[in-house]
C-alpha cells in the first residue's frame, strides 16, 4: 500500500516515512503544499497523511478541498498542532477522514493508518487477510499457508498484501509499481517479474495445494484459483 506524507517539518516527515516503511508500506514524503498538491493529484495513493499548516501557495485545507473538488476520494489523515474543536471540525468538513493532533505517538498514527486503509474497501476490512489456505496478518506482519509460517521480506510482504487485498483481480505491472513501490524507487523493467517470482517460490512451490499466484500473459498478475 502506498502512502503520501505531506509535512513541512522534515524531522517529523522522515520519522513517519521510516516508521511506515518498517511496516511494509511504500511512502513518499514532500515538504510543502504545492508539491503535496501536485503529488496527491497525479499519483495513485492509498492514503495521504497531510499536515494542515504548510508553506507554499496552498495549505493542508486547500489541498483537501482541491482533492475533493476533483473527485479524488483518497482517504486523508490530517495532522496539526491546532487541536481545538473548531479546527477539527473545519478539517473534517473540508474532506479529511480522520484527525490527529500534534504531538502524537507513532503507534497511534499507525493504528489510524491501518483503520483508514481497512475502511476504504469493505471486502478487506478485516484484521487478517485470507484466501484459500493462505493467511496474512498486516498488523503482526506475518504470513502462513496451511498453518506453516512463510518468511517474507518487507517488499515481498507488501506485494503479497496488495495481491490479497485485490484477490482474483488481474493487476498490471504499472498498478503494482504504483501501489507497492514509492516514487523514488529504482524500478527496472523486470522488477515486478522478479518479485512475483520470489513470492511464487515462497507461497506456491513449497506447498502441495494449488498455485495461487498467476500470470495472465499480456495483462498482468493475479492471486486466485487458476
């Protein structure tokens, strides 16, 4: 899952980015309203963490209004030092999905991120994702098939999570790159093929059950029954 952090305090933005990346999210961080608006309206994000007070021609509320006017419904978690009821109400009325006052504990931010991502799709609004005998727990960052643990790298975990949240949907290479890798990632033409191969070696080959990760030639990849 890919997240955009728009926060002018570099230390906070980079701390959020590092923390979320440790939980297998792909994260882009920008530090002013103008770049935040550009990224939020041109790149496909699963969630935006947005500071209310930003330098530039547009602030956090301005970005929110622009997104909602453009019918971009990406969930937004609004961060701000302004924690009065009126300020919270103004942010929510502008289109924010949740509101977190500064200072905050990262563990609370992470919980709110997970809640918002679950909320975006009722089909995947569960704690543990499951398909056939394959299970993945995004919170514990564990995966298992037929009751046997599968050891995954952070990127393999992120890719498998995206497949499971979109089970039986054919996903193009471009879609996978946009949602599993961040904007600055060094992506080679065969990067997706390589990582899908890694997953097949860990999710399919060691088990006697049916293969779950497939290639639909000319279209993309999908997790499902062959």
